[in-house]
């Protein structure tokens, strides 16, 4: 008998409630109460059902494991997916702790894929428990999502989950996608501050790289290696290289055979690591009065190159390094996730943001560049 | 919505044909050649003795041993299981799958043509040299450029030829090191970028502006003293013609670069626009697309590559020249980039193109472009009514000979994607359509192209099949996703074809990778 694939499902029932009533996010019980008073309706349930509908054709091949009531059971039942329900919650009074508990149990139960519904906070909760130990995928239901771990729509998330679970390794592969975390208090005060919290392993459709006509094609790792090779081929002597956060810049450090701080900023000088996980003051000290260049990646789905996930590289640091010494790296795959939208900068320094705007050559491979527009 | 014709039922023959290496038995032969008579053998010796000792192979080749009727049956079965160009409506976009008139085929198969040898003395091949020269003259007229070569056997080889000419041009000025960047657009044919890279250039790719036109400001930002040239397609794969093309070429010229026009598919612009007036220094035409020779994957294809006068010295050698009434093969070309193909290229393709142009004349070529554009825009009117289709970019604007469409909406609503539909059309006896070059900027893409040789009935029938599949996607998506059901081979798992450990291009590789 064929072994069934195990699909975990965790729904954050309150994610997205703030949006419809003009609140920014729904973290914290007071905000949630306020949202309910303003007439907020749960969005997660409907969105989860929209995603699960895309899994009904593989019903016989999967075992759906989920949490009780509105944390997944109701949605699974609505789609006739006969879930195995685990865990205990207080009906109608769930919290982020329930999300983490559920993720804990999914990890223990070794599900093949963890599907979760929510926003940035939910992704962060899930990530804090599973790290890179389980493949996961988000069904978007947050007010404003900065993380790249979500399907473009609930339907697309469901579709992707079905492809992944059906073992279609031709079309679907795993990649590392950013979990971004917003300070919701600051956000409600109209200040935006987001940091890179980590990376979840998510399935993605390899379509952008498929070579049905050519037969055989470079995968994501090959593209990253090519980017790394390009950057180090062009490295200048006696110049400090500030290496930003993320997986694309990691390729540069791998090409140099140096340790890389995935969520932090490192510095390289003449091929040697001269600083790891540097803060703004340390970075400024390095670049001030010295020849320096900054190498940054692009936040998937969002397009930010400065101001999200790399605040250490502040306006003060960038102003010192100068615009022409900024090197942006991204795979074509990542550029495609932007859907034609420009790259974004939000350094907190309006003048600098305007100065950084315009066209920028982005390194996409060895000797390959794409012209992309940068906007403030 | 227009009433479309009824879709006919179809089922392909399914022969479950073995691979020929698995057929026959030891000693089986197609032809038994009689033994040489002893008295003849005594005079001429053994046949083997004519092959130098060191060139003789030690082991017999591992060829299949199969009788003549079995071989014939095998290949006829295979042909029956293929949707050949002439057994169905093949609207494969960017490829310009037009009907190749049989009279041209008769010409190239005539003994006078088929028995030519490339090493014949030029005095004995004046006729074919005249055809090559005259086709060169026709293409000069069509493009406005000054000299063509027919050596490249495909479009990519023509763009590679150009990349080498480009380098030779800058090298002569002493700028080969400095000018190492080629600019192209993401919707130009990918070989523009690929062959530039192969020739050692860095490649800068422009993304489309929001309206789908190439982004002029991005071009200006990309151009510098490092620019070697621009390699661009127009209309791009989207079917959108860039009306500012002269501004593009002007900017590149001002910076000291050369401009190459990829006209692999020139079907929408024949007799309407010319490379020269758009400011291009070089271009190519795929004779196996626009000029009605069959396609052929570096087999019988031919790309005519042409340049303006001062670049002609770089063309691959030999070139055909005419002095008085006599044609020559000119090898004495010290600035030539060398050869890109053995001998003179695929001459049958040259002959077919010559014959095709002669049968149409200048007015006929213009009519080809007009009809193919009209056909495409008639197609548009029907396709946009089919549920689940989306047009991308330049809303409300006409396209030329093709368009990149999207099934994004259908995918969103049903889960059925363009690859599913591409497989399902085979169940109705149609060749799979072309989706898109990579990367897929337009999601769930498909790119139909009805060139001038398809009739209104053909277009409507093709649309009727798409209409039917769209209906199926909304009513029974699994039927489409699990297709094809009526073709010789059903849904295959692509994994093995995508994995170097399992794919096998040759029988030997197949045996090795499966431990046989």
C-alpha cells in the first residue's frame, strides 16, 4: 500500500482581522478586542478553505493532521478532508502560544509539509518552533505580509501544496524564503520597521527556470554559485565589502569560503573576513574614510534592498559608501517573484531614498545583469 | 461569442513501439549483398584493403540487426504516432510554422540539386551559386542591408556569428577589452543573450516597462562606454512592435555600439519595415521560419545573416561573389571571423527560400505579412472571449503576427495550468502549443501564431479546441490535469527527464544508467 503523505495544518483564526477595520495587524489581545468591536470578521477560515479546495483531488493520498475547531478542524471538515485532530485549545480564545504548540506537535509528528494560515506574526511563531526542520508554506491572511513564505493567494498556496505532496519534484523544489517580522506597535504609529527573522524551507514552482524546450537547466544553487563567482571576480583590492543579509549574499561568502551571518551583516577585506554580524556603529567605523562597497540581496516578493531586514546598513553607512558602490544581487527566480514591481528602498533618509532611486544593474549570474528600477 | 465549429473526436494510434535497438535478432539483415565473384576479387582485392589499417575498427558497431519490412513498419508506426506539421494545425508561436509548398521540395530533391557536392569545382556549380547570390540580393532588398551569408544553420548560430562580428569590429578599433557589454531585452529571443555570453560578452537585460514596451529609460541607463552593442527582437515575443526602435538604435550608436536586429521571425513585417531604416547594422532571417523552409534543429535549418557594407569583410568565408557572368567562392578574406559551419551551410534551405520568394514577388511578400497579422488579430477576437484567458500588456493595442497570452485566470479559478492544456490539446489531434521562452515573465503563458498559410477555418477550429478545454477545466479539471488520454504516450513523470542520473539521450547511456 502506498504510504500517505502527512500534511499538517495550523490556522491562526484571528490573522487578518485588523485589516478590514483599518487597524494595522492583530497582535495582542487589546487590539483584537478593538478589532472585534469595530466589526472585524475572521478572514482566515475562508482563506484556508480556498486553499484546501485545491487539495481535494489528492484526498486519498494524504493524511491531514490539524488542531481543533477554528485552528484547522472546521476548515478541513468543510472540504471533506477527514482530518486527524490533535491537541487541545480553548475554543474561541486561541493565542500565539497555541500556534507554537501546534507547530511543536507537527514537528514531533514529522509531517511532510506544514501548511499554515496567518500573517507575519504567524510565520514568525511557526519559524521559532520548526526552523528549517520541516517544509512549510503559508496561506496568506495577514493585514500586510512582508514574509516571502506565503503563496501569492490562498488558491495558489493550495495548488503548490498539492503539487509538492504529489511528489512532483520536476516542477516543485524547496527553497529558503524570508520570515520578516514587523513591529506592529510602530506600524500602527505609521513607522515601519521590519527585520529579517529567519528562513523557512518552502516549496516553489520551478517554472521560471524550466527548460522544457532546451532540456535540462540550471537550478537555483547553480544560479547562486554564478552570482557568487561574478561578485568575487570583480572584487577590488584594499576595499571593504559590506555583505548584507540573506541567502543570495551567502553565495558570495561561500565563493570566498568565509563564514556568513545569514541574518546579519559581515565585512570582507582582501578576501578575509574582518567582521561578523556587525551593528550600525561597527559598520560606520569600517566604511568611514575607507574605500568600501555594499553587497545586498533583494527581499523575496517585496523587493526591498534597504530598510527591511538590513537596518544595520543605515542611511549614514550608505551615504558614506556612495550610490555607485552598491552591488545588488538576485536570482532571476527572485526577480520574477516581484511580478514586474520595482526594487524598493526605505532607509529612513528621504533624500538618500530619492538619490538611490532610478535604474540599477542587478547581478543575476556570471556576467549577467538585469536593469531594474529602484523606487523610494 | 462566435459560433465555433464542432470539435471532432480523435485518437492516435498506440503501437507501444519498442526502441529499434530492442528489435530483430543476431544475423538478421535488411539487404543481403552477394559475395564478390572470385575473378573480380582476384583483381581488386578485399574491400577492406581499401581502408587504411589504422582506420579500421576492431569491433563491429553495435547496430540493430533488423529485416527490411520490420524496419519500414517500425518507422511508419513512429510516424503515425507523431502529430506531424502536415497532419494537424500547428500554431506554434515564435516558430512560424508555415506550410512549405511541395513544389519547392520537388526542386531540392531533383537530382541536379540533391547530387551536388560541396567540393565540386566552382565552374561546375554555377547554377547553385547563382541562386545563393540572388537570394542574397533579395534579402538585401528586404532588409536594406548590404551583404548576407547563409552559413549559419540556425538562428542561434546567426546571433553567435553576429557576436563574433561585433567583437572583430571593436577589436579593429582597439576597443575589444573596453566594450564588453551587450544589451538585450527579456522578451527578445534568449539566444541574443546566450550567444553574446558564449562569445565572452557580459549581458545586460532590460525588463519591459509597465505597458509591455521595452523600457527606453532603462536602455539609456544601461548604455555606457563599455557598450559593445544592442541585440534585440522587434516585435518581441509579445507581438508588440516597438515604435521607438530608431531611438533605441540611435542611443546605442551615439555610445559607439552596433545594433543587431533578430528577425528570426519576420513574418509580421515583411515589406513593411526594414532593418536599415530602423537603424540596424546587422540582422538575420531564419529561412526555416519566415521563408518557408522546414524547421530542423541544426539539421536542415538556415539563418541568413546580413550586415551593412563596412561590416561585410567580417562575414564567414567563403562568400559568393559575381564577376562578369561568373560566380565565385571567395575565400580570400583576411578579416573574416572564419567559418561557423562546414562548407556553405544548408543549401536546400537557400533553394527553397529562393523559390518561395520567386513565386510570391515583392507584393506577395507584403501580402504574407498582412495576412499573418490579420490572422493573428482575428485569433485575438476569438481567444479573448474564451473563459480563463488574459491578454498581457498594451491593452487595446493590436499585435503583429503573434501574442503572448496567459491562462493565469483559468489557473487561479480551476487549478488547470498552461502545461495541462498544452498536453490536453494533443487529445484533440493538435500539436502542443508553444508556451514561452524562459523565464516566464507572463504567468501560465501560451504563444499561438497563425501565419499566412492557415485558413479562417483552421483558426476557428483551433479556438474551438481551446474553448472545449477551457470548459473542461471549469467542469472537470482533473480530466485536463491528467491528460493526455488519447495520445500514444500518456502523462509521463518528468522527473526522470530532469535528472542527469536517469536521463538517457543514447541507447548506450540508457543501458549504463540502468545497470544493463
